[in-house]
C-alpha cells in the first residue's frame, strides 16, 4: 500500500496556517495535481481553471442547505458507475451507513391523448396550470407505444456489495434515458432522482442524514473524483484542507484523519491540514500514513517531536495558550518542571517563567491557586539550593 504523508498544522488565528497552504498551492500548482478543500467562511484560494487543480469550497453549515443536497445528487450521478460504485459504497460504510444505495427516479412527464386523438407529453409539475397547454409536445404513435410506459413509470435501483445487478441496470437505464429524450425531442430531465441510504436496517432519504454525515459524504465523493482524475505515475498529488473543523461535531473531528485516508485509498498523496482542532491532531491507531504535527514559525513549518505523544490538554496549551478547566496535563507539566529544575536540566528563571505563562493562560481559580502553590514550592527549592 502506498504511504500517505499527512501534515497537521496547528495554531491560533494569525499564525499563518492558511498562508502556508497558499504558499504550497502557488509553488506546486504547475507540476502537481492539487485538491483544495476550503471550509473557511472566506475562501482565500484563487480560482484557477486547470486540469490539475480541483477545488471544493464548502462548510458543514452549508451541508444543511438544499443547494448542498443538490450538489451531492450531482456528485453521486457522476460517481455512480460500474467502475466507481465500490468506492462510493465504501464511503457510505466509512461514515457509518450500510454499503447500500437505492436510486429512485420519479417521472417528470405524463403522456395524454388530446381531443384530436393525438398523444401529447407535458410536465407533471405544471399540470393544471395555464402554462401546461403551451408547454406540451405531440409525440408519434410509435414513440408513445415504445416509450410511454417507460417515461411514466417510477424506476428504482437498489445497489449493495452483495448484489451489483442494480448498478448495471442503472447504467442501462441512463443510456436508454438519453435515447428516449432524443427520440421525443425533450431536453429537460425525464426523471427526478432521489437517493436513499440505510443505517441499522432502516432506509431513509439522503436529505435526512445529519449535516456532519452529509459534509463527510460530500468530501468523500470529491476526493474519489480527484483521486481517479490524476495519473499517479506522473503527477504528485496534494490535498490542501483549510479549517475542516468548522461546525463539525467532535465525533467527526476525531474520525476526520481516518476518513480522509479511507477516501484516498491506495493512492500516494500528501495531505496538509490547517486546523484549530486538537481532536483532528490526535488520530488513533493509524499505521498506513506518516502523520506529523507542526506549527508555523517565521513562515515555515516547525515540526513537533514525534515521540511526545500529545494529548488534547497539551495541544490546547502548547499551540493555543489555553488551559482547559479540567486539565490532567497541568499537574503533569508542573511536576515535570519541578523535576527538571531539581535535576539541573533547566534554570530557576526558566521554570518560573513557564509556570507564570501557565498561570496567565488559565481562567479557572482552582488552577490559578494550584499554579501559585507550585511557584511557591519552586522558590523553596531555590532557597534550599542557596
């Protein structure tokens, strides 16, 4: 399996995380295939028309809108082919659905025989309105005989890993759909498409999935489209992700890295993620990727020691200068500072400065009182030395 390199860039606002992603974008745009996933309220990546650059500008709040659902329908229609169907089913499985998809196509048109005994076709959506009379077309008896039942019937295609007949039937249906449209001279869609998912044996429409599920589903479909669109032998592949945590539940943040790796599959890709989220920065039990955590120092990446074993409390303090109210890291870090001072590893002024920084970072009175007592203990240790 090809190794993936994931760099997680942490830091508070203004440290230059997005600027670093933009620098990668500018330096690599001419000789690499780049996918940009921007979740920021203000997208800072330039829009470039290029075969090598694919952009996906979205946030999980957008996932709650009708336009996002329409976007997903469009992406599903592009990806639901015999070649890619397994990847699409895998995405559903990765984010908690069953590997099942029901594609339902309801008719948009109805065929009637008018008073002149001619067959006419018109849109169901405007049936009964004044416009209906002016938006109908006469079709031949032959076309009516051959296609009437097909045009006016609901079509359903159930697809799962055990039975792939549905995808082949759906492909044949799409081919026939284009032939019929040409025969009867209709440019609009003959059918309205709905997708139904399944979880715990219950089938429901795509629109009823949670915003987090829709958000991750959209990203998965986007990445599949990107991965299948470049030549892995000739192009370096890079995915740049800006602020993926925006409006994303902590559960999805914890699973974000693993989901991205699942979406990428066996391809070799370099991924850069700029984030404020400690949940994203602590992926668990991942052995098929090289994951590094970094911050920005003078416009360049400063990598964290890979052996430190970061926890959430440590990340909050080290990268964002914030002490959480219930912070196990606080006591462990204070104990470590006293031990280092006692052993002569760090001088008194450095230990005192670090403790005062932690005190200033806290808003919790119990934490502040605890740190003050540690500082007092540090002074007593110094007196004993003197």
